[in-house]
């Protein structure tokens, strides 16, 4: 390599490091958002120190959204559950319907408004298959339809909505009916521990 090439390389590197001009940048600086801080106590030493809320620094819009959301979700805005309804959350129904319909799976009450259907299978022997919430002692009079299956299903998992006008204490089982045989369910399973 010759001396001119080395000298040119040094000049290019020098200009790249210091910039094209030696003048101070006169553009306006981005305003700094003050970081929200909270004080924490180290449980092992008992010392307190301040922590910076990183979300407020890195994403102020998200920080504002989360802050507003925390203000709107209060105890009064959450639906109140009775003691009996609380006991029903988490109950499971193991679905089976013999070999004719190939019904299998698990239904679990997740909340006041949701039932999770897991590993659900149905061979399509009668279409449509209707899923209803029922009282185990009155399956001939189903309460409310929560799903209609118009095709065979194999090991599917999804959530079913419980209508808002139905309390968890209103039903104790899930039943499946062929649309042409509504007086006799092909499967009824109680929700149990």
C-alpha cells in the first residue's frame, strides 16, 4: 500500500469520527421525558433505592395507555360473583358420547363468561351438533345454546361464551344434541371438581 492510500484512509476515518464540520450541532434537541420513579426496599439488606419505570421512558404512549387502563378498571367495574358462582369456576366436564358420535374432550368453566373446550372431537354422525348449557335433571329442556358444530372436528380447543343473562348457578352440565333429536341429548356431562 502506498503512502497516499494510507493518508487518505486516515483522513476518511477522521472525518467519519468527528463529522464533516467542527461546528456544534445547532438543531433542537428532543425534549426529555422525566422518568417516573418508585422506591424499592432490598429485602436482604433493608436498603431503599429508586427504580425508573422503563416503560415511561421507552414508550410514553404505552405508559399513558396503561395508566389510564389502571384507572378505569376498578373493583366496582368488575362483575360481582356470588359465593356459589366462585365455587363453580374451575369445574370440569369430561365429555364422552360413545362410538356413534365420537364425542370426546373436556369443558372447563374459566370465568363468569367463558367455558374452555379442550381436545374436543366429533365425528359428524349428526349435523349440526348443538352444544347447550343444561340442568342435569332437566336435559330435555336445555337452557341456552352456546355452540353449533356443522362439520366433524378433531382435537380442537377453543373458548365458548356464556351469555350475560346466564348465571353460573343456573346450569350444572353441558349437553350435546343432534338438531333433529332435541328431546334426547347424545351426551350430557356434569361439571365437577
